[in-house]
C-alpha cells in the first residue's frame, strides 16, 4: 500500500483487500472440530515426552464414525485430526519412522487412524484436515535443521497424497525445548510450497499464510476482529518466543496474548506495511485439557459457555475450532456428546426462522439496480447491496409488517469485495414514531451476530456510521431465540 496517497485513496485501497477462494471457502465452514488423540490419551498427559512405548496405544472401541456423528450433531462442517503431536507418535503407518500405530497392538499393528478418520469424514459429509506438529520430541534428526526438514516434508507428503482432499493443514508454533534445547530452523517456505503443490485448495493455519490464531486458547475474541491486517502478522506464530513453551494450564486460559487492535485505520496507517487478508480462527477445548483426562469428566463446558464462544467467534468475523478429546476407548465421552447435541439443537432452534425474509426494506441510497437493497434478504451470498462509491454512511430500514419480538440480528458483508464496515447501530421504532438504539457494534466482516435483550417492534433500522470507501451487505437476518432474550454472556459493544 502506498501511504503517500491521500486519505480517501489509501482507505479505498485497504477496502479492496479481499480473500482468496480457499480462504472464502474456509470462512464459510464457520464451525469445525479438532480431535486431539495420541499416546497422551493413555499416559494422562498434555505434552508427551517422545519416549512413550507404542504398546500403550490400544483404544478398545475406537469409532471414527462416532466422532463424525458427534460433530454433525453440533452443526460442525469439518474435522482436523492431530496426526502427529509433539511426542512424535504418528497416527498413520509412516514410512519414515517406527514410532507409529504400526508398532502398537491396535488393529494388530495394521491400523491407520488417519485413513479411518478421513474415510469417516467423507462418508459423513465433513471436510477433513490434518495437524502435524513441527516440534518432534522423538525424532533423532530434530535440531539438525536440514535433515529434519527433509524428514518433515516426507511426512507431510504422506498426509497430503494418501488421504484424499484436505481442507486445512494446521501447524502449531508450540516448542518447549528451552534456551539450551535443540534449535531447529523450520523451512516454512518449503512446507508451504509442498502444500500448495499437493493440496492447493487447503488453507494453511496458524503457522501459515491463510488463517491466523486469535491469540489465545480461552475462546476469547476481540471487540473488532479485522481480516485485513498488516502483512507482518503472518510471521507472529513462526517466532517460537510468541508460542507456547511450557506444558501447563496457564497458557490455555491466557487471554491478552496479542494486541486488541490489529486492523483499525490508526493501526494500518501507522504500520506503514503492506496489508493482507488474514482472518482469525478461535480455538478452544470442550474441556480444560486438549487431551482426554478422566478427572475432567465433570468439567465439560456448559451450553451457555459454548454459545458465548460461538457468538464471539462465528458471530465476530472468525471461525470456531472446538477441540473434542476421545477417551481411552477411542470414543468421544458421553458427556461431551450430550453437550454437542445440546449445542447443535440450540443453534438450529435459534436460527430456524429469519423474521426479515418477509420484510419490506428500503435504504438511504443504492448504487444501482444490480445492488438493490432487497439483495440483503436473499440466500445468495454472491449478491449484495451497497450505496454509491465514496458514501461511507448509510442506513437500511426494515418493515416487518407487524410487531415482532427478536433478540438476534445477523449481518454479513460481501467480503469477496473486502471488509468495509467499522461502526454501526441497530434501532427499533417506538410507538410514537421515534427511534431507539438497542445495539451498537464495530466491525461486521463475514458475519456479525448481534445479541441483545428481547426487542418488540414493527420496524428496525441498521445505520452504518463509519465504513471504508463504501459499505456492503450481502445478508441480514432477524431471529428470536428460545433462551428468554438473554445475550448468553455476550456484551453489546
């Protein structure tokens, strides 16, 4: 971006930064699962040491189909499997190490868990992704950078060529070697090039150029989550000092691990950096730990907690990656399954009827017939409403054709043309004809779910007070939840 441009010109330039096709498809998934399962499940640890005996890996009732069914019940659209965690144990029979399921008694040494999960996902209609830990506490070549990078690329090639389409390759930045430990220089560029060659539709997440980490594992989201951020953000998680270095519970609950403002006008103007589309993913676990621990059976997140994370993530211009840790049987525990069903049932109930679909709608102005305001009420996400170029403030008014009660409003920008909206309000019309504000928000992006105490009115107005170049909206929904009008822990901003 050329910061010698006049203000209107550099804002126009920022407004036109947009996602790749792979990023757009990933964002539309919204909600998907992490599965953490390895030798740690049987040692009751979070981080393995790398010297575990493969004989301990022997789940008695493993069912990848059960995992997929639990994910679908919650409304998830994909599953990412930890194919190799930091301990180095591989859930597939890798040809490049003996530390794999082939050395275990599970399936008499003939098992391939990656294949079972990939097949179950395809059969169940979920997309499949892989997690491969760069940090490997078992592999002898770790720390000999050239040799280990070749080893890692060989393992990555196995995962990318033997298991069908991959929607995501998830790289973790964690490293607990410490100041006197092995110093491995990862060849990130080579890793990325291989993924682009073999799985060009896959996003590369966290330690990667396509999807960034929200900055914590507590499910916390920013008030304003920008997808358009300075390019240097891509390097944050590749710096080991920024990542998890100690196996303790404190990291998982830490919230303020990155700046709260990543993409406002002040930030992008002061950074003097190229801007990129680098959207956020929110990852947290349904339990305190990432791997199964029987001691946590009574600590499964309650429905209200999961809904609050969902609203903050999916409803805050990010995606929601929820970890589900199978137990030693190889099954998602009954309490977790029950909670996932409750979550899915709740979301399906809340968003089953869009009260806006039958509304009469008008706008302060419209660019042309192709971008009519009626486009916000269709299911087509490729079409959208917008005012004339250069109009940064605008409003849309809906007549619900009768008094209706509601406590959720969903707004969606047409992110294919960029992220524009910076500040908006929602108002309802009183009986005397005046307008009363009941919600104020900042960014919208792919999706903003506005939660507020129940409002009853015939007319609602969305006013965009600040935007870049001109705003767009491709979707607008109005809903009534069955949760008594509560905001489920999500405060208005």
